[in-house]
């Protein structure tokens, strides 16, 4: 885990800039930032609302606002303040950018001011996308989803593999009119709606702490349904491939346990190795949290959320079909073994 998270430092993070002071000092600051390997200034906005909209849409990671008369104020030793806006839901990325910008601005200011002034030019950090500027609630809802992610997979393995362990596969098979598909769906569908109802109840309770509109709630509810459906499909596939409760439970624990660490919520996914990014893409939790995060920045995130829901829908179909095919083989194998015994 330590090796994965220290793989490399994020590079060339896109930053927008709004310049109202077209002075030599402003140009020196921008040139210094463009020479940095951490940030990339490739977006110049006409005004602050334009850049803030791009920040909420995820097109850039931060916005630097250079106020008017900055050079004049600096020459008067009045300590002008540059404003840096970051998304509160990407705190680690925002901190990396803030540290780099403050370092460059401090170096430029030190060359400008020869007096004993500790900070000739200061940088103020502002967060958007989270009205309370609290990261706790953002992590809370992600952790709740991560708990459901592992619980649903583990309990799904237990339910689907129970007849194999207790040697009651024949009873299950004949109760489903000798149809493996009906047998599987007879356990899959009730589990799906029970866990979805539980997830919805918790979402309603958390809704008081994390304000959201009706549209945001509906999109998140749809994402919860698809995530649970995909997780149950994965547990079904684990049982179908292994044919063993012990092996399937181990697979669910190994895959679902550390899933939250690889979703990009606490550490930028782009800074992880490529194979970890592929692993994260295969996790239903990754796409649900992306959809959930997109909805917390307002209506501009609906299109991003829909993209994640489409991927989740594809995962549901894939894992369910794989689970039905593999479970058909296992059910028939266990039925023959029980009848022979």
C-alpha cells in the first residue's frame, strides 16, 4: 500500500488564471508558474465566474486570481493578496497546487522587495464546491458507500454459496423448476432490493448533513441501485468461478476491502500505477463515487454522473451474465454430486 501511494507526484495539474493586472510583476509570476512541473497554466479566463464553472466541471484543478493594481500595491509595501480557488472535494490536489503557487509567488516577491517584509505578496486559499468547507462529510458519504460495497459482496457470496456448503443444492435446483437462471435470480433479486432499501434509508438520513436537491438525490439513488447490482453480480461470479464459499469470500474481501483507497477520493488516481488505475476502473465503487461527487457540485455535474452510471450499467450486465453462466455449471455439478451420494 505504501509503495502504491508513493509511486509518483502528480504533474502538470491544469490551473486557470484570471489576470486583472497586466503588469510586469504579473507576467513574472505567470512565467514562474509556467516553468513549474507541478502546475500547468493553459487556461486564461475572461472573468472569475467563467473559471469557477470550469473548476466545478473538473476541467481544471484550481483558479488563480490576480487582482488589479497588484504591482502598485506591492511597490507601496501594502502586501497585495492573490486569491487561489480550489475544489474542496479534491483537497490533496488543491494542497499540492497551493504549495507550488505560494512557493513561486514568494520567490518573485522576495526579488521585488528588499526590505524586511516577511511576505511582500500573499496568497489566500478559497474552497468551492463544499459550502461548509468541510471534508468530513465528503469522506463520510464515501465511507458509507465503501462499507456497503464490501458488505454486499461478502453477504452475496454467503447467500449464493450456502446451498453448496450445506449440500442442499438439489432442493434449491428443483424448487426453481430445474432452471439455474431462476434459482440464481430467486436469490439475486431479493438481495438487490433489500440492500438498496437499506442504502436509501441511510442516504435520506445523511441528506440532512449534506444538502442535495431532488435531482441529485434521484441520480445518487440510481447509482446506489446499480452499484449494489454490480456488487452482487461480482459475488455471484466469485462463487460461480470458485465453487467454494471460502475462496469466494476471500476474493470478495481482497477486492472489496481496500477498494475505497483506490477510488481517487483520498489520493489522485492519476498518480497511481497504471495497473492500479485498471483495477479501480473495474470496481463499481469507483464509478458510484464519481457520480456522487459530480452531483455534489450542482447541475453541471449531471453529464459526468450519467457517464459513470452508464459504466455501472455495463458492469451490472457483464457480472450478472458471467455469474449466471458460471453458476449454471456449478449448480449442475453439485446436484450430480448430491444425487450420486
